C-alpha cells in the first residue's frame, strides 16, 4: 500500500534513473537527479529542525528548482506550502504570520523577496541541494509519514480578502493521480507541457503524473503566453502529448487564431479545468487537432483538483453548454436544494462533494472549515463530511452534470430567476466576442456585461435574440480592451464589480 507521494519519485528513479523528468529554460533534471536533490535538501532541513509534520513555505518560480524543493520538504518529513513569489511582500508576510512555517525555502531567482521577509527561518534551496544526503535520516523521517498526513497546503483567495490555506493529504493526492493515470491513460511515453503555475492546485496533475508514470514535463516559459504562435511551436518542438491546462489558457490560444496557422500534432490529450469551457473555443481546438481527446474537468481545490470529468464524445454547437460530466473515482457529487435534500434530474441544486479527495480543512481556521465542510445530513450515524462548493449545477437524463454558475450568480431580475452563467454561455457563441463576464447590480435591478471584442452592444443584443428571452438581455454593457485577470488567469470578477460600483 502506498503511504506517501514520494514513493512515486522513488519508483520512477529506480525504473528510469537517466530519463528526463522536468525541464525549464535553464536546466533539466532526470529522475535520479530529482531524487538526489530532494534527499539533499531533505537532509539539510531535517538537520536544522528536528520537528516533523510541519508546514514549510516555498517561494515559487517556474523552474525545476521549485519542484525539487517540494520533494525535499517531503523528504524531511514535513509538507510544502507554495507561495507566489511575485505577490506583494505584505501579502506574503500575512500568509506566513498565519502559517507560522518551520522555514521559508527560496531560490536564487527570488532571494530578494525572501530577504524582505522577516521573522522566519530562511533556507536557500541551492545551498540545500549541495548537502550530502543522509539516507538513513531521510528513511526515518519518511517512514513516519501517514497517508492521512498533509502533503501540501494550497493558499487561495478568500471571500473576505484573507487567503485560505487548503490542507491536502497524501492519500487524497494518491487517489486522484492514480485515478487520472488509469482513466485517461497516462504512461511513461507521455510528454507534458506545463502551463499551470505551481502555486495553483491543477499543477498537481503535471507534477505527480510525471513522477508516477515516469513521464516527462517541460515547463513552458512564462513569456510564451504572450505569444501564442511561438507557444504552439514550443509544444511541437518538445513533442508534447498531453496538455493539462487552465481553461483561461485554452481559451486564450483559441481566441488568438494561432491554431489556424500551426497545430502541434503530437498532442493527443487535452485536459482543461478551472473555469467554464465554452464550445466555440473547444471547436477551434478540435478543428486544429481533431484526433486529440478533450476532457472538461471540474473541481475546487478543496476536493483535490477535480471531482468530475467529461470526456467530450460528441460535436457541440458554439452555443451549447458543455457538461462537467461524472464523478471521479472515490468521489461522490450531490446536487442539493436549500434544505440540503437531493434534487431530481433536471432541477438545479448546489454541488456538494464527499469522498477521499476532501481537504483536511483550512489551516488554522476552524470557523471557515466548519462552514464549508459539513456533516452529511442524510447520515447521522457516523462522521461523513460534505464539502459545499457554492456552485450551482444540474444533471441531465444521461447522468451528466452541467455547471451553471456560482451560487451568487443566481439572481432575481425583473421578477425572473436567472442564471448569469446561461447568459455567458450564449455570449460565448458570438464570433466577435473575445472575453466577457456578467454580474448583477441589485440596487438598480440591472444585469451588467463587461466584454472585449469586435462588436458593440447593439450587435450583441441582435445576436442574442435567437438565444435568450428578452428579460435575460444585459442592461448595461462595459466594453474594455481587456478584462482584468487574477494571477491564475481567471477573469477577476471581484475587481470588475469593485470598479463598477465605485464609479
């Protein structure tokens, strides 16, 4: 029985010692290189602090040193906490004050940021990599790891502006990665092109599928996401077979028209998640790479990356909504009404999740944990936890779930109950529409549409006539050059609302 995620690395290092595991712009690591660095840093940390099962923060860069740091922390018997190094120092400091980590690991690329932090033990990753590994010490430390112990904490923005630290166990990662490899057919022959930053949980796919399967992952240089055509050429040059990408990046490449000029034909798996996938952009990819398998995945970080998936098995018109599908193995998704009772097929409900992927809670925040992770009201006999996602969905007659909107995206406008996600799905089909987001001004009973594209409000209304009833038309249009984005590439709806209501 596998007890911790390090066993993936140990197995692949034994099977494929000289095979490339991860590469970045500056260097590349084989599996044996990665294992050696991990053991060296693990020894360095363990000798500095005898305590185990404590958080160790990592200032993250897009490089192999970051991944070696993650593994080194696990080798020391502790768990890692990725921190975006480009965040304001004050925000990093606030997270560290709440976390109280055993240490902060930094690389030469973010040493300046590390030096601006105060009050915490700081460890240079590069210095740690030069330590002579003490394999007996590492074995002692890792042998004490239980599968229910944390593997990592992923910080995500909270609704109050205070970041939440989501604690994920080794068992949850193992369950998810084993399921993904088994179901979608990842093997040692796969080559992945990493897009998701390592401080966001979907990056778990690239990290641990690589180590489980003995595959190879090339970390895409950040600058290439400003130049879609060279990005596609990079994917082709590396002979990448699998893209585990965010929806935002998937849509960006489609909207750029780069796929009309060049398609990386080695790609055979495209797994997308993070936001609503729209059929218009999917169809652009499918025309360029018709033989690839496309998967629409869904899941908050609190359920360990994904809890549902849909292997897209038919053609979709540009205006159709794409399902998020069925449950991943060892996870159950329930659609419940306001009274926490199951809704029948065809009726909307809030998405709840139970099973092996549930987080251990929010680090150091019992109140938020108890609000989000609740006892299953239909199982009063023993502890059976549900995570309430705050997302609204519906199941069709085929048993496929479709994501509709966030709970706060369900509004009452002019006496009608409306899902803003339905309006956005209709907007997604308009050829001239590039990006968009809808929100509600309750005090004035107005639906606001912020967008960019080669179309005006008259053209939008005219195009929506065949898709939506009149009461669902947006009342106010905000045309922008570009919509604001969060660090992980999602449309920043909070900023859109703040800017609108301040004005």
